[in-house]
């Protein structure tokens, strides 16, 4: 079941660091999320994370002008050439040094990267297959300090490079006779951005101290003269030399001088500063951190360290609009091709905003959990996922669009557990602030708050299958509190444990609550027998997590010694155990004094979850692996590596000896003296600021695992965000009761003879999705009833499962709804007897139909409204209405609409 499972999405992280970029059509936004990229389709309200990853966090992204290729470069200077159409890696390249920015030329033939104090120009990867996709063309020297930004002229003849040494350099992409290089000063701080004017060599430069210089060039782009060709003799000599050194062609080098002599500047292009503007008022010290310029509309967007952005019209520097969108620095700004939408990324809080400046409204506003996510839960139909984080927020995500659509911020401390009730419209969350809160998904409000008589920190939460009884376990008083959902009253306090309660779980079928504690016991409480302890299971080690199988007949328990034990709780008998410590495979943290192998001896699984059919169990902990075990055989089926991002700590098993110095690990040494990303080292005796602040790496861990009720996917909350893995059945040929006669041609023959039931059975035996679809859609809608009644019982389940997946992609909505309706009407009673086994399939079907229902109902309501509006207008034409009449009309309209819903 799990072997074709593959990464399908990353929720909860919308932006980490790096530059945002819009696609060519301007309707999608590409955002770097850690070491992956997410594409936000703003027109269709969908988000997709590509299944490819760099080794470290992505720092810059360069998009080719035709929108088919992207270059992703990580913190170390390792680059991936990626096809955005095929969503795959085409080529890998290593630049050997951290890269600051990358930019394709507008004609798509070259691209420039800036690293250290040089700019390298490469030939852009072409349409044909090359042995090496990255061929160096020229290297440009000039700036003394690190280079920061790049911009090209519209015809790809020249480009400008900004630097930390406060200068901007204009270089010719070809060797022009009158422009090889040109250096511009005029600033007192690091250059953040430089932009050419449309079809011109005129330039705008913007520095970190919020100053803008406008440079005018005395030559037009057409006035650039090509270099006279060299004489043939010298060229032959150069070729001879090239043959001697066949190792690698270095490409041409261009060395710029900041102060060239008069002879060198004669008959060359000249720049003059026309104006200098300042963004900050006098006395303001608000650093400018990012900027973007739209050449057609002359629109300049600037983002600041305080979270404010300004919109200016150039070259007159008129302020159009100014707004504070965050309290953290705006790390990246991008404008789409039409100039309507502006995207902002704030790496401090992980925010991503898309603002439409003309209507002054948000197109997209998303933010992940500020700290790490701690827990998650699926809604009963698998459509939504709720997550709780250490930042005290509870967020609800839509699994189809991957967007968060509501955030609850009522908790004043970290959320420790979240869960849905069986109705799917109520979310419960437990927190360290001593409250359990219930949220309503209809009105998006907190309608119940459960508290204990004495304040206590809640570490776990469970709700029974009816959704009436809410229980939470306490960390400090070792008690379990039971409340009524209806009244909000405290019903009972269960005491008996001698250690903090680590986990609670209700039996899905019976009224039994299992509680796990650090006192090495699991207690089973019977709700019907006035909450008496029914059984106590004694283990050898502190119990961390407990989970019931979906049919309620088995209990899985994970303890501190790394063992997972399985119990038949009815008879208090242990039925099996898995020794999982070696499978967890810890990594060694940078500051660890002991090896990963030694550290693993004290580690264990902290989260467990049964699959929807109860045959397998997922287990995860403080490591980058999620293990999937077969319960019956008690063997490891598969290990998933959750992340390959080495920007996180504890990823490697062995420490790099190159990072060890005589003073200890390099990780202990804080580099940088308070630069842009460096650490501000406080002076001795300074009380303000966080004295303990260090540039630390977050540690990789899996905090919670849950299986979707539809049985099609599972999710994990990790340091990187909420990862969703789905079962992709399209990859494998999986026939069922296959015969020698069952071939596509025979199926087509049977179909041609109008033996529909036989054709369907044959198609399902071959189990080819396209073929099944063809056969199903060939059945006339008036014969669906007859075919359904003659279908063998075994195939009813398979047809239902096919219908559920077909709803997601097919446009034949009514036809498939007829199928689903007839099948459930004719075989409903028989299916009910196998309800436990069939539940995931039915929930998958319900989720698919529910999604269509929501889409269609919105459309219908909008149409009804429009028709009513048109009718009302036509009736009122030429009639002067009194005020009383209008109110009566509106009342009638309202009553009408209620009826039509």
C-alpha cells in the first residue's frame, strides 16, 4: 500500500528566504520555501510544491524569459537547473561560493550570476541537449566588495551590477567600442537595487540608507558601436594557445577601473546624475531592504526593515501609496508583468502577501506558524487539516488548494494538541495556557472554553466518537479532566497516574479512554462505569504515546525505550512488539559532544498513527525519518526521509572534520559583526537586546503524524512545515484476478457487443485506469441502473473507489453522480455490513462530492442573485419607488433566497 507513496505538498510554509518571482503570464508566483519551491496559482487559488529539493535553503531563483526553466541556487552556491513544465531537475552545477543574485537576459540567451566581487556571464541552457548546460562566457571584475543585484537593458546589450562598496557598475554584454564598463558612485550605503529605464541606458540606483539616484546617459541603446574585429594573425595565435590548454575554456575576462584616465574615457558613453531623492523623512533611520521596478508603468516599489512599503512613480518620484504590512523586514519584493500585483515576502515571520495596488486589496495573504508546528488532525472527510503551533495559533488548511483559510489566535501560550469532532465542523485545541478551546468552522469563532478548577498546563487532548465528551491531560497535576461539550461543565477529574499525562486516546467504537503517562503505565477508563479504571497496562519504560486501531480492537503504545508494543486491551494481553530504536536513525547535532549512535540509545518514537485500514502503523520522532511498520508481521515496510535540507541541524550522522578547529566546533563561533544577516554582538554592559541571541539552526524533527480518513494520504508536521504524502496508484501495474483472455482488445470487443457489466469486470481485472474510464463512460446513462444491479459484490467497492478518484479530474459530473447514487441505493445494505473496511473509500467519495457541491452551489447562488437583480431592475425601470416599498421588496427577496437555498 505504501510503496508508491510520494511527496505531494508542503503546507504551512509559504516563504523562507530568497527572491520571489512571478511567472511569465503574471498569474502565478514562485516562492522559495526552505530547500523547495512552491508555485502559487493566484487565478485558480491553488498552491503546488514541486517534488525537487536543493541540499541547503534556496537563496536566489532565476526564471528564464519564456517561463520554462528556472535556476535555483542554495546557500552554498550549488545550483539546480529545473524544468518548470516537467517539474524535474535537468542539470546540477556548483559555483563554489555563495551567490547573491541570478538574472536571465531578456532575450534568454545569457544569464548573469554575482558572487564575491565579480559577475559571471554564462550562455543560457538551450533547447537542445548539452553535455554541460552552464558554459562560462565572460567574467566581469570591478567592484571591491560583494556584488548584490543585477538588472538588464531591454535589448540584452548591457547589464548593471550593484555592490556593497556603494558603487554601481554598467557592463556591456558584448564588447562595445563605446561601453565596456562604467562605474557610478553617489551613494553612502550598500546598493540594494539598480534598474534601467525602458529601452534606455538611463539608470536608477537605490541604496540601503533609502536614497535614490537618477542617472542619465548621453547615448541611446542604438548608439552602442560594436568593437572592430581583431586581425586574423592574432586570432590564429589565440586558437593555437587554446589548443595547448584544453582543460577548460575560462571565458573572457573584463577588468573595470573605478577611476579610468582621460584617454580611456574619450569617445565613450557618459553618465550624469540628474537627481537624488530620499525616502526617509529627516531623523528617520529606516533601512531600505528590497525594491522592484515595473518599466512599462514606471512604478517603483520599495520595502523597508520596519515592514512598510512605498509605491512611487518615477522619474518624478511621486508617492502613490504607502502601507505597513508587517512588523518584520520585507525581504523580497516582486511585480508581475502587468504591473497590477505586487508580492512581498517577510522571512522573519514567514509571510507571503500579494497586494493589488489599484484596488488596495490583498490577492493573497498567507503566513505559516511562526515557531514550529506541534500537532495536526484531519477532518473526518479528509478535506481539511488543522494544525497547532508553539506560537499559540490554530490554523485550518484546505488539502486541495493547500491554503490556510482561517487562523484562531485566542490561545495565549503554545498549543499542544488539536483535533476535529466527528461532525467535522468543530475543532478542539489544548494549550499550555490552561484552557481547552472549541472553535466553530461555520462562524469561525471560539464558542466554548474549558478550564480546570486549579490552573494546569494541558499536554494532550481527546474527544469521543460522538463529539460529546472532551478530555485533556495535565502536565503538572497528573490528572485527566473530563468536560461536556454541550454544557461546557467539568464532569469529572480522573486521578490515579503518578506522573505527567503524555497522551490520551478514545476508542473509536466503545466508550473507553486510554491514558498514557510517564509513570510507566497505560490506564483504560470506562465511561459507562462512572470512569472507573478498567485495566492498567504496565510497561518497562515511560509511556509517550498511545493510539487505537480504527476498529478499536487493538492498542499501540510507544515507550521511552524505543519499543512499540501492541495490546489486546479487552483481555489485557500483549500481542506483539517492535524494537524501533535502530530504525529511528538519529543525526548528530553540530554542538553534540557524543556520536549519533550513542545519542540514539536515549531516543524513541514520539508520535504514532494507524493507517486507515489498520494494517500498518506510522511512527516518527526526533529524526528525519518516518517509519512504516506492518502490524501483523511486525516488520519495517518503508522508511521515508522527510527532508534532505542540510540547513537544518541533526541531518548528518557524522560531523564534518573540516568544521572542527582547535577551539571546538565552528558552529560555536558567531560570524559577522552585525551586517544584514550577521549577528549583532552586544557591547559589554549593554542591557538592551537579547544577550543570548545566537545564529542557530533549527533541528529536524517530526512532531505529529496523521493518516487521512480517506486512506489516500498521510501528513506529518515537521521543522520544515506540514508535509503531505499521497498514494499515487498511477505508477504501478496492479492487476486483479487476471486471466489469459483479459486484454484491452477483448474488453473493447465485449463493449462493442454491449455487454457492459462483463466489460466493467474485465476492465477492473486488468486495472488500467484509462481503460476503466473508457468502459464506464461508454455505458448509456439509462442503463446504469441495470448494470449496477448485476455487478458482482466484489466489484461494487472497486467501482466506488474509481468514482471517487474520477470526480477529482472528470468533467462528467452528473453521469458519475448517477453511478454513485444507483450503486449506493442498490448495494447500501450489503455495504453497511462491511462498513469498517469500506469507510476510507466512502469518505474519499464524500470528500470528492462535497468539493463539487461547494463549487457548484457558490456558482448557483451567484446566478440566482444575478437573475433576481436583473428582474428587480427590469420591474423598477421608469417607476419612482417610495422608501417603504423598497424595504418590503428586500424582505421578499430575502425570503425567496432562503427558499431557493
